[in-house]
């Protein structure tokens, strides 16, 4: 890897577990975007990035082997503005709510294909996501009640400046208060 040039995507794929920390430390000063998409990226990888790459602004983990235990470390990233957590099989509502509460610069959040994300989580996102401009909830466990409530909170706060997509949600009748 050329220390003066742009980072190549292969460098971030982390082909071996022992290289995680070495790769992170080598690029920590310049890394602002992390579009990871490899099963080799684990909770330990996320922890290393969160600890050693404080300038991360964009993080994407679609197709990675991360869980809520790793994702929670992203709360350390004060400059985080865009987070793509599509299809994280072990992502829980509490982790998402904590990220939205702590990462005040978050403007884009993609939670598509996370069937655990529910109305309660969306309600907290709507209240706490002060700078959120994009929210994607396709194929989550959001009911019509949750969609309506979050839509109203977003619209009253941002008028027409928010993109929100929550189609194909699989909420059950008993999910809302």
C-alpha cells in the first residue's frame, strides 16, 4: 500500500485475521470512508477501526460478519455521517438506538434487510436523529403505526429535506403500543 496514495479496496478486505490491526494502524490517519463488504470483517475489525480511525465519516458493513457487539464500537466515531448496516443478521434495536443517540453528525442511515428493527427503534431514531436526512428501512419489522409516527416526526422537523424509505416492512399487528 502506498502511504501517500489512495487506499485500495483490497487493503480493507482483511484477508487474514492477524492483519486487521496492522492494516488499520497503517491507514488510520487518512481513512474517512470504509466501504467494507467481506465476510472476513468481524466485530474485532470494527473495534479496531473505531479505535484507530477517528476520522471515519462513511462506514458500510453489508455482507460482513459483524454483530451488535462490534457495531456498538462505532459510537466512538464523532464524525460519522453515513452508516450502511444493511443485512446484519445480529443487529439489535438497542445498538442502533445508541448509535443514533451518540453519533450526532449522522445524516444517512441504511438499516434495510434487518428484520429485527422495529417501531420502538424507529421512534427513537426519529426523536434522536437530529441531522438525519436519509433513513432506509426496507424489509424491517416496521408496522404502519411506526411508519406513520416516524414520518410525522421527520416531517415536522425537516419538512421536505428527508428521504425515508420503509417499504416491504414485515410488521405484525401486535408490534405497536
